[in-house]
C-alpha cells in the first residue's frame, strides 16, 4: 500500500513538472526554429550579395555568409536555453568554453596566424596559381595557395611549403604580375676600348635578343672604373611567362655580346696583374721588351 501511494505521488510530481516544462520546451523549440530559419535566409541572401561584390573571391563570400549563419544559430541556442531556465548550465558552458578557448589559443597560435594569413591571401590575391614568385629566398612557381601553407615548385624541382604567416612577415616578389621582366647584364671592357663604340654595339645587339620588348627602354650605363676595366650595366625588358624565358634571354644576350665584341675588336675585361721589374709604376709585358740588369753584370737580361 505504501508503495502504491509513493508511486502515485511520484507520478503527480512528474505530471506537475511536465505541465510546467512543456510550455517552456515548446517556446524554446519555437525560438530555435525561428533563429534557424532566419540564419538560413540571411546566409543565402548574404552569399548572393557578396558573390556579386567579390566576383573573383567567392571564398570570402562563403566565409562571411557562414559566420552570419553560425552567429544566428548560436544566438538561438543560447536564447532557447534561457527560456528553459538553464542559465546556470549556460554560464558553466560559456566559462568552460572560455577556458578551452584560452588553452587552444596558446596551443594553436601559429595555426591561427597561418589561417588568418591564408584568408588575407585569398582576399587580396597577391599571386595566383602558376605565378613565378620569390618568397623567403625560395624562387619558383605557385602550385597551390592553401589556408595554412602556400606550395611552390622551385627551379631545381623541389616542393616547398611556405607558412602563410611567413609571407606577410617578410617581403615577397611576384615576377608574373607585369608579364614582363627586366634583364640586367653587368660586365666590363678593357681600358683601350672606345666607350661610345662599346655602348652603340651593345645596344644594337640587344635588339636581336629573342623575346625582347622593343617598345620598352633599353638602357646602357658605365657604372664604375674598375682595377682593370670600365664596368657597365646593360638593361632591357623581355616577355615573361616562365623562368625559361628569362634564362634563354640572358643566355642569348651573353652569346651575342661576346660574338659581336670579338667582331668589333672589343675586349671583355679580365683581372690584370702588374709585374714590377724595377720599372717605376710597372710595365705591361706586351708593351715593350723588359730588361733586367743582373747583379754583377753589365749585360741586361731580356
């Protein structure tokens, strides 16, 4: 008999609690459904708007719309918990999330930095797949721009994965942006050459280099007087698609300059050593015979 009475009291308490909880539960489900519906509507509308605003950056549109979606869904969850009277559970959950967030922040600091840098790369597009770049002393072409790293194939053929945060912590070069590149050739000619003639010959020979852009500036400057040469710098622009264009043009201009200089009796300078045989200031052994007076003899040695 006592068991039956106890069971009846328990069922009555459950009924009372259920009648009290059901309206709150219904209201919480309704709030959650409304926020879920709003989140979906805003996600679709913002996705369409940002796709039109960022035509070439659909990834950014997806990120923005997803952030808005999750914001409204989480807001609905928090409000539904408050309707159910679970404020204390919500407070504990938020406190735990804060602690976890702090620990995760320290643990994944570098990953987060790389992710943020990857977002900047995808929004700014400083380089695209296939561009020839130099990043952190790695010269090659872009294979993939990921969220964490950017993959480069270098000239020797290695795959290099550069952390995205490193790209924004230093300077980098994109050689493909202008679709042209400048060749800079530096060398020197001997003291005996006519410098005006050297300049005219070099500029004339550049015009025949494969891929040269004749409508761009071709510059020739004598830069210094060296220990055995007049040093100069020859600069001109070429069409640039891959590194082979640059290498071929550099090789071509070196071959052409050498052949033309030989034809024009212009001598590319090389280090010269002065031998002092007792002649003040030394003497070039090709200028005239050298006489050395041997000690104890009146006959010179030539």
